[in-house]
C-alpha cells in the first residue's frame, strides 16, 4: 500500500536533487551568495574541499518547498502583469537570473530585478517567530545575512546589466495561519553592496586553512550548528554542538 507521507518526501528529495544538479554541479568552487554572512567553515567545506552536503531532512525539505512555491507564484504574477500590460516578456522584470563575481569567487541567483525602477527584490518566507523578530514591537536586526546576500546580488547585477540600482528590498512572506498570512517589504540600504564586497574579500582572506570553530565567525550564530540546517554538520564534527552528532555520523 502506498505510504503517502514517505512518497511525498521522496518526491521532495527528487526535486531538491534536480535543483542542486541544475544550479551547482560543475560550479562547486564558487562561494554561494545565499550563504553570505554565515559560517566560514561552511564556505570552506563547500568551495575549498567541495564536500557534497548531506541532503536536507524532511522538515527542511518541506520548508524549502513552501519557499519555492511562494517564490514561483510571486514571480509568475509579475510575468502575468507584463502580459496584461502589453509588455514584451522580460522587458520590465528579470526573474531568477544568475550572477557571478569572479574576482570574489561568488555565484548566486537573484529573485526579481525591476528594470524600470532599477530595483532588486529578494523573496523570503519566514515563520511567525522570525516575523516578530523582524517586524514586531521589539524587532531586532535578525536578517543581517539576508542583507549581505542582497548586497551580493546587487554587486553582480550592476556589473552584469551595467546599471546603477536605485533600491533594494527584502520581501517577506509570513507562513502560518492563512488568516495571518502577510507580505511586507523591508528596504535595505544600498551601502550593503559595499558591505557585501568587503565581506567576501574577508572570506577569501580567511578561508584557508580551515577556520577554527569559534562563535562569531565559524559559526556566526549558534543556530547554524544543527543537522537540520547545515549539510556539513557531520563533516564538521558537530561544530559548537557535537552532542547533536548521534545519528548524524
């Protein structure tokens, strides 16, 4: 008899493998723009040792899939707008394009570039707790890595498209109770492009030999050392949390 739960996660694993093959196979030596502001050892294992990361656990696959679906819907709505407005496809919005910064050894894929407004938008799906950290009454700067990621894309876009961006933003989509679902934009200052350039220069300087395990850089934050979030957790020996190694060796 078909086990619906197991079959679904098998399907998600197949989608994830296809995405990894399409985006990263043969280009493993690049740092990932999406990992900006995160653990130096993660950069090392991925780009220097080129270790194949352990596939995400089921719960992470589910979250990633929800994120992909939201990204896809928002991006398709912009393509639909172009069609409705009588615009040539891709004349207003560039969707899911690759950027490469060879001098920094960084590569990534941005979400949306509005050519008319010269505006870069990156879509993020977050849960209720993260949402409160960003937009709540006692909001804190919980998205520095997202801002550095966006700045990295901005650097690549300005070089690839020979334009000067006017604006960058993070578009957050809150997951959870449908009644509470919301989208909200967070404007990111353009100086994050400079900060991103400085960050990646630092990574290139510090990446070899293998950085020591040290909170603040490797990892930047404690939550990174978790088998649910880091594909190199076992290879790293558990980082700050070797006690979580059971079942992940």
